[in-house]
C-alpha cells in the first residue's frame, strides 16, 4: 500500500528502528530478537578468544556487562511473545553460561544456570522486569507518567465488588 502526499509517494517500511528496538510490521519482534542474538553471539565469540586469560569472576562480570545488558534492554516488550521466540534468546543465555563455567558445548547447562550462576530463564526475566516495574509504579518509585497509569484494582472497583467476585 502506497501513501501519496503532496505529489510524493511514500512506501511503508517493513521495520522501524527506534530507541534501539526493531519493530517489524507484524509486531512479532522477530527482527529485534534476531538482532539481539547476533550482537550477543558476537560478544560471546569475542569473549571465547580471551576466556583463558580471564578469571571466572572477570568472565562473569563481562557477561553481565555485555550479554545480560543486551538481553534485558527493553525486554518488557517480550511479554506475551510465543515461546519459540523466547527460546531463541534462551540459547544466548546457555552459551554465555557455558563460557563462564567452562562447560562443553554439547553438555546440558540448565541446572548450572539455575544452581551455580543463579540466572533466571528468559521468560522469567521478562516476568521479573514487569513485576518490578509494577512494584515501582505502585510505590511511587517509577516516573510519574508510569505511576499514573498503574492503579490498584481496589481503587477502580472498590472492595465490596472484589469480595463479591
């Protein structure tokens, strides 16, 4: 579909890049997830080259700075995405965990991610960020424009209506 305005034809874009997030025309965020994965795997490959020279704490710090910050940037947008999209991001976390704790590439790493590194899986990370933002809004710790948008259900319905339902 073309848009004509003042004699100029404008073609719609399939993707828009704004604030570091790539939004595609179907709002699937598949392009953004692919971009995040490619950036994270680039960092992981670079860290693999110097891993022997790093202590475990230094490797963990670099993974937090480079990989986790990339995965957590605007990850609230991932709420409600299909599991196959979040599974793609989970592969980045597994690769980063293998880098930090020296696990071979084919070995299972899920237990180590949970028990040794204490990292949340991707769906849990998204839910944690949403819960944290809600907590901040309800306790006036978030910016005012967000806090105004988050209202307790008791304030909307009233206690008697909640007890009846």
